[in-house]
């Protein structure tokens, strides 16, 4: 028996949300990306061609993220007036969000500082565990481009997080025979 739509969403929503959060860096965008991913899946499920369903979800989520980044580069954002009413949310508890999405804040900030192309490649490889070939298929780019983006993204992350690494040779003076 084929899984119901509810089962598909239940089985895959946490993974899609984690990817969306790691790409976008914030809860609201991650929720929007997750919802839009499943809307796209629902609309085009009949067009799904053989391959892994998870890979297809990664591709949709990643493409939606890149579309969002491009759209925001064209749109000017204005702050809402101070008297704007807040709508109550139905979001998960803060503890659940933390558990589902937590990366060290400095690591997340370093990821957020990467260009979207590098961030997507690094997140898909180092956090989601996709192979270079799967990333190339997901993004529709050449394998060499994937390697280059991952390498350059990792170099930028290493530089951004260098202050967290212990210095080589530190403490060696204290351990003299």
C-alpha cells in the first residue's frame, strides 16, 4: 500500500526542516521553505522520476532556498510599524526547535556568512551527508563545480572559525622534562 500524504509529510518533514534551517539560518525562513517544499512535492508527485525521494526533497528545498536568496536581493525590506499586532504562532516549542536545529551559534554564523552557493554545497555535504555526485545532481551542476564550492566554502569556514581552534604548540612549554 502506498503511503498517505500525511505519512510522507510526517516521515520527511523533520529532515527537510533541518536542511532548510541550516541553509537559511532562521526559524521563520526554515518553516516557509519546509512548507513550500511540501507544496511543490504535492503538486509534482506525479512527475517524480526514479531516484531517491530524499534526494528529490533536497533538490526542491535547495532550489527554493536559492530562489528566496535571489528574490531578496531584488526586494527592499521596510520595517513594520511599531503598532503592528503580532499573530500567535503554532510553532514547536523552543526546546524542540533547539533540539532539531542546533548548531553551535558561531558555526551557524560562519555558515550564514558564506555565499548561498558555498553554503548549500557545504551543508549538503558536511551536514546532510550527501555525496559529491548527489550534490551535483541535486543542484544541476558539474562535479568539478561541486568540489570547488565545497573546498572554497570549507576554507572560508576554517578562516571564520580559526579563533576557536587551539593554537599549535600552546602549552608545550609547560610540559618540559
